[in-house]
C-alpha cells in the first residue's frame, strides 16, 4: 500500500511539469492582456533610428540650406539698411524732417502766450530770438521763436469755420469748401514766393528760412478766424470791428518781428537805417507786414452775410 494514499489523497505532490518560459519575442503565457507599450516603444525607436540621421553627420540638404539661408538673411539686411539710408537722404533733401521737428516743439503754455502776443503785441518789449550754442532755442522756451503748430492748426480751423459760415447761408457744398481751401493755400504759396524773390532782389543777408516765412505768413489765419466768428455772432459790424483790430495787431507783430531779421546785418554792424539800401529793406519789411491785412480781408469778406 502506498503510504501516500493514507493521507486520503488530500495532499498531492506538486506537478513537475515544465513551465514554458517566454522568449524575448513571445508574450507571457500568464498575462491576461498583451502589453503593447514595449513593442510600440521599440517600434518607435526603430522608426526614429531609421528616419533621423546620426548626430554630428548633417545631411546634404542641411549642409546646403544653412549657408544659403544665412547668406540670404545677411543680403536682405544689407539691402534694407541701404534702402533706409537712401530714403532718409531723399526725404531730408526735399522735406527737412529734422528742421520740422523744431517748429513743432511747442506746449500749451507757449501756444497760449503766442496767441496772446498775436492779439495784443503792444506791451511786448523783447522781440529778440534767443540762441543757445549758435542754435535757436525751441519755441516752447522762447515766445519769439516761429513755429508751425499755430499756423497749421489755424489754417485747418479757418477751413472748418469757413464751411460753417457757408452752411449758415445755405451755400455750403464740398466743391466750394475745397475751392476755399485750395485758394487759401495757393495765396500762401504765392506770398512766400514773392517774399523770397524780394529778399533776393534786395540782396538781404538774413537768417530767415522758407519755413520761417511760412510760419510768419500763417499767423494771420488766427485773426481771420476771429473775424469770421465775430461775423457769425454779431453780424457785419462785429466782423469789421474785430477784423480791423486783428489786421492792426498782425501788422505790428510782423513789423517788430521781421525788422530784426531783415535789418539784422545793419543792426549787427551798428549802422543806422539811413542809407538807401537800409531804407529799401525797411520798406520791404513794411510791405510784407501790409500784405497780411489785405489777404485777411480778401479771404474772409465773401464768407460774411451782407
């Protein structure tokens, strides 16, 4: 009798079956689900290894593309810098941008004082433009310095007020307003060209520039606006009264400002205004100042209801 049978068969000897071991390429027989992470990783690594080139060994395309792209970028930046220099030179030749910045260097205090000087020039004593290191100081630091901010804003406001005056008389139309603006601009250009020609014929050695003349000639638009607005509010009588006052003030302003510019050579030499040449310069100064009231009346009288 087998002694093992006495145990009632409750205990069995473990089976000595050989459990098949999983090979590297086979799945685990005791695993319920297939593990695909390893194969995916291996596959991805294999794909990457096949697609990406070895480090340190650039391909033919990258070897050719990198120098070409660097050369293209350098050539493009060179062309851009050369084009910028050409544009800056041509702009400075025809439009002196650097000089224009000086004429717009104003602030609120300067604008208020300048408008007061244009309307009441009688009490002002010092009309000399201040200089710093042979350069005139910015307008915001000197009330006597010419600027372009007030003339430009006054010209635009004059066109708007003219449109308002035409509208109150049922005569407004875009064509008429455009004609008004173009005629005012044309007369300003003619005036500046006439002054330049006169200064050349009289052989005046002055530091007046073309932009200075545009600025001084543009100050009359302030008085023109005052005249038109007074005509709208008080009728023809108010127009003539206030326009006459503005014509007088602009005449005084131009005389006291331009005589230091046109007669600067004689003043620097200490020569009195007695010679024929100096008297001719004085007459030219008075003629330029007298032109301002004429243009003020010519460009505004037809805007007032008669």
